[in-house]
C-alpha cells in the first residue's frame, strides 16, 4: 500500500473527512483545516481551500447543509471533531495554549517517528493520538490502543506481543497481539508511565529491532508500527528514581506533544460548554437546552482538575437535572462555590 505524502494526497484526505463530517451533521469541521493549514504553505493552503470548497458543494448536493464559510475556516485555529473520532470529547479550542498544540500537531502529522503525548488526565491525549493517525500518512492502516495501567503485566505482554497456542493455561489458539495487528499502522499506548519495568524492557526491544516474539514463541516477526505513547506522569523524574527506563524514554520521546490543562486555556470553557450543549441538544431534540450567563460564569471560574472530561460530566449532569435552561443553581456545589466572590 502506497503512503500518501504530497499536498494533493493530504488535501484529498481533507476533502473526504470534510464531506464525512458534513454528512454526519457536524457543522464545524475545522479540525482538518487547523491541523493541516499550519503544515501546508501558500500553495497547500490554496489547494486545501479548493478541496474544502469541493467537499462543501458535494455535501450540499447530497442534501446536507453546506459549510458556512469554508475560507474563513481555513484561517481559524479552532478544532472540532470530524468523521470517526467525533465523540464525547472534542478536540476544541481557540486559546493560545491550544493554538500552540494544534501548530505542533500539524508539524508532527507527516512524520513517522514515535510521539509522546503529555498531559493531565482528561486533556484529550487519546484524541490527539487519533488525530495523528487518521490525519497522517498511516490513516488507511489500523489504529489500536492499549491502556498499560489497566492490565496485569502477564496479560499485557500477551495483548501487545501475542502468544502461541499452549503458551499458558487458557492459550487455546495463537493470538497475533497488537503489534502484529497494527502492522503499517499505529499503536497507542496510554498510561505508559504505569508499564512495569519488565514490560518496558520488552517494549524497548520491539522499538529498537522492529521485531516481536509472541509469548511461548521461538521466532521473531518483523513489524512496521508507529508507537504513540501518552502519560500524565513525570517520566523524567521516574527515570531519575529508577522507575522508568531511560533508554525507553529516549526512544519514545523523539517527538513530544504537551497538552495544556483546561485551567490554562483562557476562553475555551465557553467554547466547550457550547459544544457539549449542542451534543446534548442533538441527543434530546425534544428539549430546548440553554446555558444562562450565570452558569457560564461559574464554569469559567472553576479550576477543572479533571479537565475537559470533568467539564463534560458536569454539563451532562446539569442538562439532565435542569428544566432545559441550566442556571448556576443547577451546577454541582463545588462549581457554584468557585464563582462566589
């Protein structure tokens, strides 16, 4: 399978994603534009604009609403989810902190190198990993993910590297494992800082040699997999404390993509609140939903230690318990207290 690399290939993919987003009813499709605009120079920008215009026209002919202002969208740095990774948490933001993240994402997109996504819980690390895959040169190949903190070490080895029949009790048939299943694609390793040291050694070997050996196996298999890892932990400190291999850290940290916490994203709370409002309205079209200014002010005053995930859960609760108009009194006590004084 050939891997797209030219401006035309990128613009063609942008067109496909824009059309898919429009068909699915997403009015905002700037994630493609924000991610690619910074990467493409003047020639690329013009091509992307033309591609987006074609997608808008095609969407209109297909019976869905046209994109409101495609050329303006090319200029924006706001990003919202499109296509298959539209969901509960959107890559959305217009703050300087998020602009910096989008610019870095755009620079990393065309590369094949490992990426380490850094950020607190709830900042959208997996969504950025998916954007790196689905907007990058491996988009047509598999994207698999594994949470390194959720599985015991012996099972994690089998999940990642596979096993042969009879390797252990319950191994009734061969299993390829994520590395072989994601060949030519991307493997996202979430919570890499929680991976046991023994597994770190085995992962390092795969990254160095490009080969995997299943549990109980005797032969190695070549794999071509881009690894994107993520963590909320301070890996440099863990290296100093002997809890994370320094050589693995060097391997994973070729490119790093730090994501800002929501408290550092001035103005984005309103943007996100409006997005979650639209999601809730879509899921409950029989209700008229709205956010009062007092509620928005309280949301902006809160520090959001759980970041976007916590904000989304707060609003889902408020929408469910309110009469449709969310007021300050409909928010949780801790959020209300943050806006006092």
